């Protein structure tokens, strides 16, 4: 469903045209900032983006103009790795990854065999995502096909651009979550047929991680990728040292963790590997050569004690980095919170994240990495009208700080560190306002 209503939003407009680099001053031509801009949207797409004074004479008489002066419009935030089925186990105390999976994540995911539960959680999750300004995500469902049907149906009803997939696991998990190889692939093929390319949806093949898939299951997943290069793939890689040790025991014929995936043909330009903390530079280089990306999940890495992600080592290898909340192991769905945690991890590594690099990552950077930049990630004519309206004075403290900002960069950094869901005045997807802050 799309809207045929044409309208204009008036506000400061910010969009990235390229990677701003790591300096405090963004690379020339990488940022487009229009003070008192006009964003003209029509039938779910962006029709024009310009200075309001310049565009106003071209507007049809009587067109609706929404005045957001004092606020900042950016492309909708993109989350490259998130488990919607873990929403209600956020803030579960006191475990690192493997124990956390067994004690919290797996029991919770068993509940998604019930379609009515999956439907309720899908809607709750999407409400939360829109509340924090996220309009697109790459989403892990559970191993139950009903969990995928529920999530993509809910996303489709809201006209959201989402990537999602059924988790594939055929060993080392509770029986209610376990696939047999043929059944898991059959379910996946059915879901691809029903949903991939339907509206604004895409399908991500989703083997959870190497320890919970046999070689045969990984190989079968690779076969699906070869048969349809338009699919995406999402999985986990090198999150903790104990995980690496387990993979080495389970796949003694593979030279390292990444090779397990390489041998099954799972590493390519539409592949997202979550975490990637414990990699050497040679492994980062192999990922870069194949065009894959690493999803940096800083709040999760801190909460589970998994380790500190070396962002600059990845960049030096030419490896694309995306930004993600992870959710169940993370502490917040908000992209602003993700950037705050990324800055803090960076400080510990001597590589603090600039606001320019952070907001580029949440928008155009993530869109490019997910091969979605022809549709989303910028404020540009012809692209989907997915955007967020940010309020730099949303809270008393944030208002005090931004009142003293001497530049746009300072305002963005204040939003990154002090902002939260209250900073999101509105979230628009496919040309419709789908969240508006109240109070």
C-alpha cells in the first residue's frame, strides 16, 4: 500500500553522498546539508530535495507543507543485524555468549512456534523500531517458519523495507528449534517463494552460526545462494574466543572460522557477518575481497563481554563495516545508542568514532553494504521516502548542549551521545508518518 498524497516537509536536511572519512572535517562532497530545506514526497518516493526558497515557486498551489523548522531530517536509520525474537529477553543478567544462548535465547525462541505469539511480537518489535527512527533492518527470525510469516506480514502491512529469514540450525540446540537439513531448506524455499521481492521485502538466508549447522546444512544454504544471487545472507562470526575454539573442534578440516563459511560458498557481496571481533588481518582481507560486511554490534559486545571490535583494522583491510543493535544481547534498539556505544568502544581502542562517520554508517553506509542504496540511504529524488525527523532540543539536557553547538558536527555528536527515542520526533516510511512522538 502506498500513499498518493503529495506533501512537503520543511526543516534542516542532512544526507550523505559518500564516506566522510575518519577526520573531524568530512571529506569534500560527502555531506549535503540544506538549512531551511524542503523535502517533497509523493506516492512513497522523494520527488525533490532543495532549499525551501528555491523549491517553493515550483510547488503546486495548496500543497500540504509540514513545518519542522528547528528539527533535522535525515534518511531513516538502518540496522544491519537484529533478532526480533529476542525483544523480551533484553536486559537478562549475567551471562556471556554461549551460556546466554542456552539460558535465555534458545528458550525464548521456542515460544515462536505459536503463530499468535510471533504476530504479537512482530508488531511490538516494529513499533519499537519505528519509535527509534529505524525504517529498515536485516532481521533474524526463529527457526519456525511461522515466525518469518508473522514478521514479514507485519512489515508488509506497514510498507517497510525489511530483510528477514528463518534461522537454520540442525544441531546443538533444543529439539524444538532443530531442523533436519531437508526440511529446513524446504521451508526456506517456500518462504523465499512467498516473500522475497514482495512489496519492499527481501529474504536473507540465515544459518545461525557454524556450531549449530552441520557441513551439509551450510552446503545446502550455499546452494540456495548460487541459485539466486539476489538473496541476502546473515550469520555470526568470531564473536568470542570460546566460540572460535568450539568451531575448531567441530570443523577440524577448516583452517579457521571464516573458512567454514567460505567452503560452503556463503561469503559474498550480500553477506553480513555479525560481530567479527576476533579476526586477524588476513581473515579481514578475505572478507573484503569477497565484498562481505561485518555488522558492528557495540552495545551487545559490551553487555556480553565479548570483546572490543577493532574498527580501524577492518577499514584498513578494505572491509565494509555496518552498524547494528543485535537486540537480545544488546541494550537498546536505537541507532543513536548504537553509535554512542561504538564511540565508547572506539575510545578504548584509541579510535573514537566521529559523528560524521557514525551517521553515514546508519544511513548510506549501511544501505550500500546491504545493496539497498538504489532505494534508501539518501535524501534524493526517486528514492523511497524513508526518513527520520530528529529534534535536537528533545530533552532539557540535549537542548542545553545543542544551544551551545558551534557547528553541525557538534550538534550531531550531541545527538549521538545524549539522544534517545525522545529525540525522534517522527519516523516516515514509504511516504507515511508511522511514528510521531507524543508528550
